[in-house]
């Protein structure tokens, strides 16, 4: 069964740090919200040192694979995680502009929606989090940025890791 989603709804799930449940943890285990981190930056003119961004499952909120895993976690029977190496996909923006040195991972929701919060939240590369691969304009933009679909590989190991973590693994 397909989900009844549109770009706006998907953006609400994955377009903001709070929607993703991102938190910041210092070396003593104290947790800060994204709002608190922004307030600190405004007050001091620099980021707070010694903190790491994390998802609620404890994975770091820096790796692209972890962002794809969050999409999978929310919609497990509707999501596949895909990725590519820059070497296998040299004509995409990620490789050409060297935004991610080794390659990149992202989620495909219901075979239609390319979902990549990492590109906005970590790389600051794009404003878009969601691409409708059934829309010609979005599909062309996704191809320019993520390369040809035949260069993507299904990352079943990442999907299995989400399931393993949900069962109590580390």
C-alpha cells in the first residue's frame, strides 16, 4: 500500500532539526535543543564547543547514512536507502563539487520521493529536502545533483542496521 504523501508533508517530517528529533549532547551528557544552540550562537557569536549532534536513536546527526536511516525508521515498509561512490557517479553535483568526499547515501520513499535532509542540515548544499521523481523538473534536478539512477546502489545493510537497532542492538 502506498502512502499518501506530498512534498509539503515529507518536508514537515524531515525538513527541520526539531522534526528529526536532533539534539546536541556535551561531553558530560547534558542535552541541548536546536533552539538552545541557536541562542548560544547568537549570544556568543560562535558555536558551543564540545557538543555532538545526535538523533533520538543515539546515532550522530552528521553522516548522510544516518539521515537516510531516519527516513527508513519513520516509514520502514516504504523506504529504501540508496547510495553511490563518487568514483561510480562522477557526473553528479556531490562528486563534482566535492560535498561528500567518498560518496553519498539518501532515501527513496515509495519509489517516488528522493529524501535527503543531510544536504540541507549538514552540507548546506541545497534548500530542497524532497524531490518528486515523477515530476519532470524535480527528476531533472535530482539527476543533476544525485546522478543517474543506474549509478545508485541499494544499501540493504543500512536498512538491516535500522531493524537491528530497533530490536535493541547498538
